[in-house]
């Protein structure tokens, strides 16, 4: 949340999230909360495919539906589940971005970091050890 607030304070207003369970999903929830205090903030869900959340527990599906309703735009990378649909969603988001924020090392996200480099999109890497010192 602290990093998202810093990004908003530095003028970032449009956030693209793929809705994958874990950090992307939690980020989308945090952005929904931030929208209450920052009306110019926009949440764009770029989901890998329709109904990507159908295997989630009921509570998580309900939480995701709340995020979906609060998103400013919702689009799908693919019309159905495919082997590379998350990668396609990530590339769509990167193409629309001025900054790519990744969790983990650049090496563990090599494909996306390389793609961002080809698109001239700077990369900010969040690491566990950095978060533990906040």
C-alpha cells in the first residue's frame, strides 16, 4: 500500500492489473480502496480470459467480483484459457504502461523485464527483503 500511495503521489493515475490470485489480486483490492481518496486513480483489469477465477474459493470469487465492479475498465487477453494467456495479459499491460512494477528479482521475472526493456518501459522491482525494512 505504501508503494502504491507513493506512485499515486508521484502522478501515476492508471494502474493495470491482471487479476491473478496473489499479489496482483491484492494490489487490485488496495487500488479500489485508494480510489476513495484519489478520484483520478483508474484501475484497469486486463484479465487473462473470462472466468479465470472459477476455480477459486467462493469467498475469493466474491471479493474478486467487488474488484471487477469497481474497475474502470475490464478487458481479456484471450477469449478462453490458453497456455500463455497470463503472459499475453502482462504484455498488454506493459504496452499501456509508463512503469512496470514487479514482485521479486529481475532474474525471476526475466521474460517480462526483457519485454519491458524492448518497449522502453522502466522496471521497479519489489523484493521481500526491501518490504521487510519498511
